[in-house]
C-alpha cells in the first residue's frame, strides 16, 4: 500500500516545475522526478499568483553584478519592509502619546513588557553598564522582527522575513555589533581570542564566528518561509479560497500557530544576538 502522500505533486512558484514524489514517473522522456507544468495538479505558483493582489512582478529586479554575482532587488520585500517600519513607528507613537506611568495605555503596556524582557536578558548576559546602549537596539530588533513576522498572516500581505535578503541583513547587523562591542571593550586585543586556546585552531574559530550570523539568518528565513508555504498549501487544498479576501480563510485557520511561530522566532533571534554580543564583551 503506497504512503498517503505518494504521487502528490507540488509546483515551485518561481521556476514553474512540478516536483513529483519518488514513485511517480513522467510519461515523457524527461528526467525522473521532474516534469514541466501542464496546468494540472496542485500548484503553489497559481496560489501565489492569486494572492498577488498588489501586482508585484514575479521575479526580482536585476540591478547588475558585483564580482560576478548578481545583485537583485525584490520590490515586494522592499515595500513590505517599509510597511513594517511604518507600523513600528505608528506603535511607538501610540505608546508615547499621552504616556502616563501610573496608567499606561495598552500599547504602552506592551512596550513596557517588551522593554523589561530585553533589559532583563541584557543584564543577565553582561555587565549592565556595558549593555545599557544595547538594550535599545535589541528592543528595536525584537519589535521590528515581530511585526515583520506577523505581517505575513494578514490577508494579502507578505512577511519581509520570509525573504532571505531581509534575514541576512538583520544577521549582518548582529555580526557588526558583535565585532564593534568586542573592539570597544578589548581594543585590538579582541582578535587575540581567536588564537586561543591554540593558534592552530584559528580556522575553526573563524568558521565558528562566521557561522553565527548564517545560522541566525537561515533559522529565521526557514521558519517564516515555511509558514508562508503552509498558508499557500491550505489555500491550494481548499478550492477558491485564494481569491476570497486575499486568502483570509487560510490565514485564520493557520492563525494560532503562525502567531506562536512569529513571536518565538523574534524572541530567539533577539536572545541569540544578545548572547553573541555578550560573548564578545566578556573578559577572557
């Protein structure tokens, strides 16, 4: 008896090819496992096209090449990153408007909880005097990533963190901050720690240092991209729902888990960023 998903077909939304399970073979002479789309079957590409109510281009804009590598810009990611920044600014304005320590508003209370959380993490990880300025940066990071993640569950919207370019940019900020704080408190002697405990381990220490931002970026990107794909899959399995209010039904059905994943991934990214910077600041 074949497994329950044997023969299931999925279509890559970017390349227009139908990926088949291992026990299904194309009738033509194409390579086993892959055949060109014939317009039938379950297509993530058609679902994504139906959700594209804003008319964004299917492919990113190609800006040129740098050292032989293409430089592309995804207009959808760029627009929804601006939307995320606008929402963060709006939330900040709502929290600060008519601020009252004795009776804070709902938005102000949420910001206060987030601030206490981040400040507690920083104080537990490093000397409070050294981490005073870091608290604000990590607070901004937590709020931005949370809003960006949650944007993906709003009908007809897209999570900027489901694009690897966004997550690599965020991880790059963490990497730069790590090196900057290390140099600030240790000077050029900061680089001497890469030779410890033995100079022969220098390549491994460099790989370890460079792998940290990579794991940050791929972890956030993978979870957010998986969340988007699951919404597309739900819409594709329920006929006609992709055209109803920008995929409202699937967004609601997937709402609880998506909200949980969005908050958890923002928290994990912030905690690991604080931990990496604290490791650079601590005395040998």
